[in-house]
C-alpha cells in the first residue's frame, strides 16, 4: 500500500481504502484476544449507547403530548394525555436527563478501554522505533518523527471518541427518526429529511476531502517548522558560537510563513464549508416545517405534531452541524494515523533469526573474516578486512578520517550487517545470536558521552538495570569520579542537564566510564574516547581506561596515537584496507604511514 505523504495528493478511492485499513488496524486494540474484560466493557458501553438513543428519539413524543394537552387536542395517546401537561413536562425533563446520563455512563465504561488502546499503541510505536536500524535513524529527522507519533496517537484518541460516540450514535438516531417520520407522518416527510441529509453529507464529504489536502500541506509545514525549532535548540551552543540567532529566527520564520499560508487556506475553506452546511440544513428544516404547518392548517396534524416535527428536525440539525467538524477531524485523524501506522510498517533492517541463541562469551575473541561493507553499494568502506583480537587482548585501529574506523564499531554492535564475510565472537557469527545478548557483551565509551537529562546517579545506573546505589558508588569510585560527585550540593541526585551540558567533557567521560564499568562487559570498544579532551584530562582519563581494560578484550579506535602505544597490536586502516600492522615499536621501525603520523603528532605537541 502506498503511504500517504504530507504534501502529496492521493486519489479519493485510495483515501477511502486507506482510511478503512487504518480503522481495521485499530479494532484489535478495542477487541483484543484473551482480554475479556475489555470486550465486556465495549459491550456494556454499546448497550448504554443504544439506550440513550432510544430515549432520545422517544423524548419528542412527550413534548408533543404536553403541547396537545395544553392545547386541548387529542392527538396523543389517551394514557399520555391522562398524565397531564405538568406530568408530561416533568417526564420530558426526566427523559432528557436519562439520555445524558446513559451517554455519560457509556463514556465512563469505555474510558478505560480507550486509554488502554492508546497506551498499547504508543508503546508498540515506541518499541518499534527502537527496533529500526541505524540507517533509518540517521536519515530521519527526530523532530519530524516525534511529531508524527504525537499526531498519530492523538488521532487514535479522536477516532475512538468520535467515530464510536458521534458518527455511530448519529447514524442510529437518524435511522430511528426516519422510521418515526415515515410511520407517524408520511413518506414525504421521510423523503424531505433523507434528501436533506443526503445532500448535506455529500457536500460535507466533498468539501472536507478538498480541505484534507490543504491540511496535509499544513501538516508538512508544521513538521518542517517544528524540526527547525528542535534542531536549533539542540544545537544551542553552535548557534551562539556563530552569532546565528537572527539567522535561525529567520529560518524558523520562513517555515512558519509557509504554515501561515496553509492555515489561512484552511480558515477560508472552513468558512465556506460552514455556510454551505447551514444553508442546506436550514433549507431542509424550512421545507419540513412548512409541510407540518400546512398539515396543522388542514386539520390533519395537531399543534403537538408540529412541535414534535420541529423537535426532531432540531435533534437532527445539531449533530449534523457537528458532523461536518467530526468528519473533517476524523479524516485528518486517519491521515495522521496512517503516517504512524506507516512508521510501524517500516521494516527493521537488522533482525534476529528465528532460531537465534544468546551469545556465549567464553573468552572474548573477536574475528573479522574477509569483511566487505559499504553504507551504499556504490561506495564501499571496508574491503576484505581480516583481523583477530585474541581473548583478553587489545587492538588499536588508527588511520585518517573516512578510512572506516568507526564503521568497525558499528558492525561489532550489529547496527549494520556485513555485505560479505563474517564477524565472529568466540567463533559465533554475530548474525546468528540475539542482538540483546550481543549488546550486553560489548561496552562502549564513545568520543562524546551523551547523558540523559536526569541525575548523575541515574546516568551511571543506566549501565545495568538492576544496579543498586552501592553498585553505582563502586563504579564511580573505579572511574575516579566519586569524589567530584560527592562534592556537589546534591551529590548523586545532581541534574546533569540536557545531553549532560552541566558537566565538563572530562566529567562526562568519567560518568560514561563508570556506566560501562557497571555494565561489566567482557569486550570493550573505545571509540576515540579521549580525542575531544585536553591533554591533561586525556592523560587522567587514559589511566582510567587502561585500568578498565584489564581482563577484557579491548578494541580502541583512536586519532591520537599516544593513547594506543601500549596496545598488543596496532593496525593502520586506509581506504578500507589494512596498510600496516604490528606493535608500536614495530610500526615505528617500518618508517611508514604510522611512523609519519607519530612524528607529525609529536611535533604538534612540542609546538603547542
């Protein structure tokens, strides 16, 4: 099925089929297998709905009888007239109250079902987003993604509330009223009402479909503006560095200008829709009332009949006026939900095999066997990489930018699958084991440790789900950051700010080290873990990283060669292939690429 796009035009037939498909996707959340309490609540809510509509269509009879009683006419049943005008008026009030009461009871009974459906859908979407591949996330704008999910969940809420409790009840009420007008009056009243409703619905649907296309454009502009705002705020420091506040404001305003144009089109088309609806429904009301007035003048109908016809027409008019708004919002909700369900249909590029077993790490040997990989077919990154890191050993990977160093780490974590060859841990192909067990076995300290906008303690405890506070303190001590945290006014409850901006680079790295120590993985990946730090901080952090690597298999991706001189083996990666390999001393003795890089960096340090 072709997904609806925010700005594209989709044929009406496809809109309709897509809308029904979206509704069908929601139904299992309202009638789930094995959840009998949900089904019982749905049934009870439907009974309450039916009772409220039966009372609603019967209420005008009491109104008619009261008028006939006051007018001294006998158009109503004798038992109704015997109650008296006052009694009938009281009964009319009680009936209206019961109608509202059953409606509210219906909402109360169904509320838990609706909220459960929203929660399950939101959870499923959230889980699915985390299952999607790295490739999807680096090409998708986070702000736009969050807005799609937000609008989709709100769309489901609107659909549940109004499709079940507005459109459905209105259809039932119109059916009952049509039968009454036919049986109590004659076929011409029914024809007039059906004709009015038919033309009204046709007009509403046609104009609303046109307006939905405008709303798609408005959604597109809204998503674009929201993304620009989030992108700018996330890069607050960069904006300040370049004095680009005015530039960012102009960029945001340009996006909002597009939204403004689309919003004005929406407002103008809404005015046209509302007036057209009023014209049609008022015309139908006048026609039916004229027919009833002529019936009273000829003696065929009583004044009570005239009042009852008027009551029914008003009873029809109010929800029909509301129908325009409801249908319009339901169409928009279906578009929003279609985008969210389209997101749910996005396939995960990397998945576990059906028979995947947990990774069994006995020593931690890592082997890259003739690995070929590229993010795009036309641009290969790794070209036949062969490496072995023995259990408990250390390997350093150096080389120029774009050589494929970080790609090796991504393949280890199985963010991507290799195009050719195999990556094995203790002889087990990473494609044959579960991703969770693979991720549990590898600890990563990246160049820039990203922290959650929570406490220091929470960020360290993120390393292990069942970690106690004592475990957190022990990890902090091992990472040599416990004293710093203890000196803070709120200690481990200190908020770190969004992305950890309240901490320095070295402090963030030590929190990251503590977090990874708490995870206690057998394999450690250091992805340029100190390259963003000053020399003194780097030296201190490097000592902690060296201690952290004891007893573990360590793979270090480095830019600064001074951080890898103690590695068991160093490889120089250039153009996706290994150009040199050996120990630090062996590589210096070769007087090749590594030696020239070493001399250059040493000269930079001495010059600095």
